C-alpha cells in the first residue's frame, strides 16, 4: 500500500500514510475557493502542521479540526496562546503545549517531523516549512510560503526527498522560475506545484513552471494535479 498525498487547494494537504496515519498541512478549508471539501468531511487526523499564521494557512478551521480529531498540533511557541484562546488544549499541542521551532524534530505515531526555515512574513513567530519522514522512510518537504534560498540544497542532501510541495504563484512566494530552480537544489523525485490559481493575483496555471522545470531540473517529475486529486508515493 502506498502513501496518499491529496492536495486540497492552495497550500493545504491531506496525507494518509500506508499505515493509516493522517497528516494535515495548512488546512485552509473554509473560505478557500479552491478547496473541494468541507471541514466536516475530515473524520480523522493524527497530526496538524501549520507553516505560519496568515489567514490562508492557519485559517479558521484548525481549532475545530484538532478538537474533533484529537490530533497533535505542530506550531511555533508564539502561536500557542492564540490557539489556546481558540479552545485548543495544551494536551494537543506539541511538546507539552510549548510548540516547537526551526531545526527541531518531533516524532508522533511513527512520523518524524522537522521544522525548517522559510523566507516569508507573518504576524507572530516566523515562517516555516516541514520535512516529513513517513514510517517507511519516504520523505515529503512542504516548503511553506517562501522565496528561494540556497539552504534548500542542504535539505536535499540531508533528507533524500521523495516529494517536494513548492509554491509557484509569485506575489507572496516563489514565482515559476524560482520554484523551478529550487528543484535543482532540493532534488526531489517528484514535485507538486502549490499556492497558485487560488486568487486572481496569483499565477493562474502551472504551464510556465512545468516548462522551466524541464530545463532547470529535468530529472524531477512534475505532478500538476488539481485540487482534490492525489499522488501516491
């Protein structure tokens, strides 16, 4: 059985591992014009990972999802109080309610999660990405909202990344050119372009990214799936 990585539009993902562990990343569902589901459709979650506190990543659904599923919430310390005020118990927040920070690793239900830096902005804490090592060693890198940075090369060298989830929308993140070049640094086997088309201001299709990736990182397979579709690794 393979791991299922389902894109929920924008930067949101629903990952189900081969052993049935469910990981949500930036579950911006309510208000997300590209999301094909409602928050009530999510019946199980073991981990909820938040890259930063902008509305299209932290969203409004996180407290309800954590309370309904009992998931462990991975956030930075500066966001802990915000989530507590929204009704999330400290028992559901990583590291005894303290949160975690860039460079740290946590292990829950056989899944290793490493928080990485990202170059962006936010209201509290700092922007982040995540490297997720699944039960069998398969590795997913969600870059978070970011511009390109050379340390992406180190992540590729250290973690042997199978799947990279990279933003291509420009305006708030990497544009298609930067995203394509980032693949030459990360060196994943497969990539899914994200954070585009959701709003009119963003890049509206993945065509340019696909073309540039074929030149800048021809060894990487691009899976330009639609919201609601999934890739198996």
